[in-house]
């Protein structure tokens, strides 16, 4: 990232340092493969760097990068069959404890066994607050197809994890969706639709565990910066 104005570079580097662990955890939730997730996140940040003068002023530039990541992963992930993902090799966060770690790994295993359409639509809708319409547009699916896949995925996870039915049924939940004002927003954990749903809670806790695991590796930030620098050098 050399040769650019100092102020522009510094602003992007701050954004990159703060956003990278969270976006990488989100990408792993989508695809289950750390290498694919890292590649997609690097591409998202590389595109953001090239367009930084424009997107730096966005209210949520991280949402812009995440959309690039989703599109990149979907191009390859949709052609995969379920059950082919390995659990990502990550250090165990000290603060997580063995019970929470076991639960997070089980959720990741179950996500890896879902058909790609079910996994991606459920993560985008239940975890990241995308509307059915936005998911359908991004993945080139029908809105009804998105709803059906979210419902099937939620039911599979609920049954596999032995969860009781939530107060709001799966059908009611995915038929409501976020409001128009929430489009392209990354929903904060513990708020919005599904805050009390056990499947949504399990997804949020697993993503938080992934983020903590990434932050537990002291070499991860430097590896990420070096990988992005190589990506920018290859295609300036």
C-alpha cells in the first residue's frame, strides 16, 4: 500500500485493522472454509482500497465490503456440495471456555452439512439482517426460494441442536424481514428480528467465537496486511 497519499492510506489502514477480523469471521460463517473466506475478504478490501475516495464517506463502508465478499464467495460456493467443508483451524479463545468452544464447533459442523443455498441465505437473513429481496437479488434467486431455504435451514439447525420452538415461528420470522430502512446494514448482535430465537442466538455466538479466535492469534493482523499488499501489487 505504498505510493499513496499518507492521509488516504492511514484512513484505509484504520478501517482495515478494525474491520478485518469481523469480516473474516462473517465470511467463514458463509462458506466454512478459511482459505476461501480469506481470499474473498482480501478481494473485498482490495476493491475498497481502489474506491476508497468514494466509499470512505459511506455511513457503513464495511457493509459495502461485505457485499463484495458475499458475491465473491457465492460464485464458487454455490457449485459445491454440502458436507465438504473442514472446520477452520483456529486457536481456542481463552475467554471462551471449553463448553462454548464445543458449541461453536458443533454449529460450524452443522452449517457445513447444509446445502449451500440454505446456509448462505440463513446466514445473510438471520445473522446479518439482509432482506429477502436483497438476498434474492444478490444470489439471483426468487424471493420465495430465499424464504423456503431460510425456513429449511432454521428447522434443520433447531432439530439438530435440540432447541425448542421460538416464540416466533420460523415462517413468521422469515416472512417479516428487516424494514426498508435497514437495507445494507450490518445488524448489531442482540437486536432486531430474531433476538430471542435460539437459532439466531447460536449463529451470533458462533460468529463471536470465530472473531475472538481470530483476535487470539497475534500474527493474524500482520498476515492479513501482507496478503492484502500482495493482492494490490498483483492487480493495482
